[in-house]
């Protein structure tokens, strides 16, 4: 394996784009126009997200790359997750996997438009990372972080509900960042992860 990529898909189970990973039954997809195959190695289905391990192979160069695919399945378009607890549980599962660390390949976060759900995920994660780095939650101005992010991706956070949810998730996540490790277990319980 020549590299590792992490991919986060934030969606409902509505069809918004073509499915680009193999179904469990198929196990492998062949992309004729690019000479790539994508193989499903494993799949762990939870109540509101799925984690897949995929292998991408360049058939011309005979190079392979592992892809860790996190798929949040219950996040409605233009909406918000059921609770900050389930969202934060998902975010910290992604972090625990090591996928967001610099030694892995690039991370791709996407939804259908690339600004609503993706923007919410990126805003909350960025704010919590800044809080952790600075060791001072009050030093992070969520609005300013969002405005800075919008310099690179216009339209991030599409609705007032998504912005409100971002504030709630950052506030709740700050409890963990500031040392309340029991809160992560509470998120898992509140999110009904099976």
C-alpha cells in the first residue's frame, strides 16, 4: 500500500450523487475510464454512520491506496444531525482513527453541495482543534473562524440551523477539550450507537 486517504461523506440515504464505493454484495467496482478498481475490504455499520475500508488500485501503475471511508447516514440536506452528541461521537471516531493526522494522505470531506453539512463538520472540527491547541475555549471566535473559512469556500454553512448547531456542538465539544473525559461516554450513550 502506497498511501492512506480518509474520506468523509455526510448525507442522508437520499440519492444526491452516484454511489462511488462498492456495495457489500459487489465487493469491487471497476472504473474503465480511469483504469482504477475500488474494493470493499470491510464495512462496520452503526445506527447513524458506516465506516468502510476500501482499497483503490491503479491498474496501469499497479499502485494501491487504502481509503478509510466514514459515512454519516442520517444528516438531512439543509438540516442538522439529531443531536450534538451523535455528531461529536462521529467526529471523535474519525479523530480516533488517526485519519485527520498529517502522516496520512489527504482527507476529503463532502456532502452533496460541499458547503452545508461539510461546512458544519469542518467548522466544528476546526474550532475544537483551535481550542485544544490554545487551551482556552474563549480564545476561539466561531464567527471569525467561519468568515475566514469562507475566504476559501464561499457559502459554508447554508442555514441558520446549521450555524446554531455548530455553536452547540462546539460548546459541547469544548467540555471534552477542557478535560471532562466522561462527556465522550455520554455522547456515545446519547447517540444510541449500535
